[in-house]
C-alpha cells in the first residue's frame, strides 16, 4: 500500500538558521499541513509537509529523537540525518500537545519496529554464518580427505585380520592380492572424490570472497539508492496521498482560496498595524515625557487636595457646631411658642369669664 498519512495538523514551519544555529527561518508563508506518514513496506514513520510542490519537512522518526515544547504554542526537534532543527508554531496549545503525543507514540513504535527488525536479522544471519563458518573453517587435513582413524579402522581391521594371521585363515595369495587391488581402487576413488571436493571447496571459498565484494558493492549502491529514494519518496508518497484525497481536496480548494484571500488581507492589516506600532512607539515616548510632567503636577494637586481636606474637616466641624446651636435655638423657640400658647389660652378664658 506504500506510505499512508495517519495524522495531520496545520502549523507554521521553521528551520534553524544553518549559519548562526540560533535564529529561526520561516519556510512557509502561512500555516501548512504537517502529516505523520507510515511506510508499511519499510516499517518507518516520517513527518512530511509540503508548501505547494516543495517539501519543507521530510524527517524520518528515530528512537533517539526528542520533541521539545519551548512555549505554549511552539515545539521543535532535531533531525541528524537532515542536519537541521525543525520548529512548528501552532494556533493553540491543544494542537501542540496533540502533535507531541503523536510524536512520542510513533517514536516508541519506531523503536519497537527497529528491535523486531534487528531480532529478525540476527535470527536470519545466525544459521547462514554457522553453515558458512563450518565450511570455511575446516582445514584440509589428511583426516578430512581420507577419513579419520575411527572411520577407517573398522574396514581395515576386518580385512587386515586374515593378512595378519595367514596360517590360521589359510587364504590363498591370489585372493589377498585381489583384496589389495580392491582397496587400492577404493583409495584411488576416494582420492579422486577428495580432489573434486577440495577443488569445489576452493572454488566455493573464492566465490564467497567474490560474493562478499559484490555484497559490499551492493550495500554501497543500496545506500546511494536509499538516499535517492528518500529524496524521491517525499514527492512520490505525497503525490500518492494527493491522488488518494484528490476528490476531497477539489471540494476544499474554493474554501482555501477564500481563506488565502482573508490571510492576505490580514497580512496587509498586520503590516499597517506594524506601521501604526512604530507611530505608537513615538507617541509613547512623548507620552512618557508628558506623564512625568503630569506626575509632577499630580504631586502639586495632592498638596492642594490635602489643604482642601483640612479645610473641609474644619468646615464640617463649624457646620456641626452651627447645627448644634440651631438645635438649641429651636428648642428655646419651641418653649416660647408653648408659653405663648398657654398665654393665649389663659387670655381666651379670661375673655370668656368677663
């Protein structure tokens, strides 16, 4: 099935400046799609991002990689193969956390896949090494050509007993000569077979050396092709993914164009805001000077306010005294009014009596 995208998000892409190794250089004009891909044939995970047809990220995840959150919306990781450091700026902390979780998950999966691959290679290489080692390490000795003493003893003993005791077995000389010729023929056949085996062994040894040289050449060629394939896979794998999602992308092209227009307007607005910010900086300097003047004036006003507060307290105490005097006058007035009322009543009674 090739490579398939297993997780995607959007972010602004940056790379570390190769000269200073300190400053970030933006590689995308706006937020682009950043995807995790899984290659089932090679059993590897990669992070890929395209800006149009240009690959701005092509990073293979290894167990030694680490994704670091440097702020609430920014994260980075180093790729030793590409000899660079990638940085991603997200729109929210949630997107950053999700990307970091996936990075850790696929990093662990890459580690397990690497361990399984190494175990499989060890199991595959061990039997072949043992068989090849057994053929190459056994030297050409008389025992290996003619057989060992243990292998030759039984036949020689059985056939040499009659010759050791001719009087007891009473075998004729002609029969003994025939046995001797038979064993000489067997020995010649064995020597011929051993010579053939020796030649075959030497030929196989030479073939093994030649195969090793060819294998080294193939490995170098494979490494070169692997680098070339890695470069081409970025475009080819993404092309396969684009072909797979072509229908969906056609439906979203209009939305993306509208979004692009909005972003361009936003960029223009941001440029204007930058100009305004510069003007505001100048205004801030002038306002700072005015603020200092206002603070001096404020101190003067505070002194005046303190005097006014003292005057207010004095006025309030005078008003309180006036109220108390007024209250006393009202009480006296009420008493006089009461006396006048009684006096009027008494005069009215006198008038009625008279």
